[in-house]
C-alpha cells in the first residue's frame, strides 16, 4: 500500500513536469507566431498598407497580449490614420506592459509635440532622455528637443547640468589620457638616456633625461628617479670634461706651451665643484 502511494506521487510529479515543459514549448510557439504576424504587419506598414498592417498587428496582440512592441506599432498605425484616441491607447498600453519601453516614450513625445501640448511633450521627452543610454540617437534627440522647447527652466537646467558633467568627465578623461601618454614618453626618454649613458654618450643622455623630466610632471617618483640619474650623468660628464682639459694641458706643457696649458687648467678648475672650508 505504501509503495502504491509512492508510485502515485511520483507519477503525478512526472506528469506535472511534462505538462510544464509542454506548456512552455507551446507558449514559445505562440510567441514565435506573434512575431511572424508582426513582421508581416511591418512589411505592409512600410509599403503604406496601414489597414492590412493593422490586421496582422492585431493578430499578434491577440496571440501574445504582453507584446509591447506590437502595441507600439499599432499606435504608430492609428496615428498615421488620424485615430488619435486609439493611438494614445496603444502607446499607453505598451508602457503599461513595460514602463521602461523607450519607443513608446518617443512616440508619445512626438505625438504631443505635433498636437501643440508642450507640457506633455516635455514630460515624455524628459522621460525618454532620463531613461536612455548616453550616446543613443533618441536620447540625444530628446535632449535637443528639450532645449529647443525650453519653456520649463528646471528641465533645461537639468539637461545643461548633465551636459556639463559629461563634458567635464570628457575633459578629465582626455587629460588623464594625455598624462598617461606623457608618462609613457617620459619612460621611453629615460630608458634611452640610460642606454646612451652606458654607451658613453653623456650629452645625448642628458638631452633625453631633460625631455623625460619635462614629460613626467604627473609622477613625482619618476621625476625623482630621472633627477637622480640626471645628476649622476651630469657629474660623470663634468669629470670627463675636467680630465679632457687636464690631459690637453699636459700635452701643452710637453710642448712648452704654458699659456695654452694655463687656459686648459683654468677651464678644468672652473668645472670643479667649489666647497666652502
């Protein structure tokens, strides 16, 4: 008896699962059929056959009552046919299904703008602007319309403030990109300067480091590293020049040219750091 109860429960569970799968599959087929009706309606609408298009849109809506796109489509058709009341009903039906459905906000804004109802036009343009994505065509169009209508200072101020924030962010971004590029260039000059220093080209190395210092203003640690290396190279360059003058002076002395030797020694001494005693 107990086993029979378990078998019955299991059978009912499996039946429930099967029915759910079947129902889900059937529902998807209905949605697909509705989409096909909408596609046929759109082709007819594009060809100017509004009444025939409406028939297919209505079929789609009957099959799939939550099909927001098709209610919006019917709104467009009714509006083009001059049936304003039904057009409004369809647009609002689409928004009732999905309050974030953007095309309905656009169509309602355009509808009220044509009717001369600026207050409602501004309301729907404002909704379209607020709910849209940055850079999206209709969001940018909504912004232009709001600025053009301009009868509501708070809306205009909000749009302009938002535009100012976007501009500020863009400026900051570009500034940061330039800073990163400059730092990249600074590191390149720094590495080239180090290589030239190792190769004994002190003049070339110092020029590279001077360029690196100029481009590294956004990184204090890098500036310190460059400055230390520059000081090291400058000191090595000074020693090289001092030795060069002294060697030249010794050659002048061997040639009994003491005047020239004295001049070279003066130049060497002039390059030496002076320390207070």
